[in-house]
């Protein structure tokens, strides 16, 4: 089986030596996304965890779409927070994103730092039906 890199201009370009996602064996492995605006490459939200979380999820959805998947196909998520005290605010936005769907399994951890001063980073693993 070959690995297929996924790249879309509807999500921020990779800021290092990695792909936005890899499709392999019917699975999509999305790299972590932070709240970068895909058009300008600038952080959005001004440190507001809810605004950052919305942008992160929009970025991930764009990557999923390019890979032929959707939010309903996500089976695993990892959430990295700068401050666990912001968990409930992040979680409210996250819950709306998966509203009406079976939410994926998830781990959430607090980290010491994230790229570009982000407050949240999220990555997904999704199954492509077919």
C-alpha cells in the first residue's frame, strides 16, 4: 500500500517537514492543526480559546474533505491545550462540531507550548468509507 499525501489551500500550509494529512490503507491521518487562517497564515482568535478551536476544526474539516472524508468519519482525536482551565470552553465548541454524530474517541492533554503561541492544537484519524 502506498501513502498518499493530502494538501489543500483551504487549510494552512504545513510549517515544517510534514503533510497536512496522509491517506493510507483507507485511513486518513491528519496532522495537528492550530488556528492559522489558511489565506494569510496568521493566527486568529487573539488568544480566545473558542475562536481558536473553531478555526482549528474548520482547518481539519478542509483537510478531511480533500481526503474524501468528513467529520462523521473521525474515529480518534487528540486535543492539546495550553491551559486545562480552558477545557470546558474548548469542549463546547468541539461538541457543536460533532453534534448529531457519534463523537470520536479522544485524548486531551495540557502541554507546555504550541507553535505560534496557539492555545489549542487538534489532530484527527478518520476512516474513509469505500
